[in-house]
C-alpha cells in the first residue's frame, strides 16, 4: 500500500502562495530528494497550470540553476495526475487528466504497490484530509509574513492529531516540520 504525503510551502502567517516562498538551491535540492520517494503527484487545475508553465521547460532556460534543473528533471519524470472538471487536456509529459471522483480514484492508487503519492494541491490535500487519507505532512514554513491569500487547510471540517517526527532548518530561515498521522 502506498503512503500519501502532503508537502507544502507556507508563510509564517499560514498562507500558501508559491510566489511568496523562498526558492533557493537548498530548497530545490530538498524537494528533488523528496521526490525520489514519490511515484505519483496529484494536483488540481491551478497547481497544474502554475507548475506546467515553467518546469517542463526549465532545462532550456539559460537562467535555470543546477538545482532547478535537477528538480525539474525529477519532477518531469514522475507520473502526474491532474484532477479537474474544467480542463479538457493536459500536455505535460507523464501527465494524465482524471475527471473521476477524487476520493475513489486516490483510494485505488493508494491500494496499489509502489512509491508514495504526493498531494501537491491545497484543495486536493483538504479533500484527502477530510477522508483521513494523508499519512504524512511536510510543512515548510518560510520566514515571510504575507497578510493575505489562500490559508493552509482553509475550509477543513475535520480535526486531526499529528506526531512531529522530524524538523529541518535551512540556511534561508525556512523550517521544515515533518509530521505523521497518529
């Protein structure tokens, strides 16, 4: 059975905004290594559109750093499943569009053998948390106060107890909190 892992960058005031996060070599290496244990990345339309706008072409960007290229290579090679009712197609390699029921489809994936499944979208993570399907949380807290945006776990109606199993401090001041389901 596969584990489902939710990894997210947030600000210290609890907002998840990709543009507010620190994106340095150390963090790109961390996420490239993290993806070594991931076989499938789940995402919604917004996350897909954001990620697909850059990562498939990062290798060709002359301003890409070595760590960005290593992350891009790892991310591009992983199977990606986009859950969306509004998209009609996806055109990123190793990516499929799934218009089925998120919970039923993820339960099928989780029941298979293989590497972990990463929930890479706030809306997907919230839906999976409602069903108690997430096994691990990797919350990377960035030393940024944003003041507005999309809150982590906004709208979640279920309480969950987690066990802190590891912390990691980055030179940038980012702190990774690794939790497992109790």
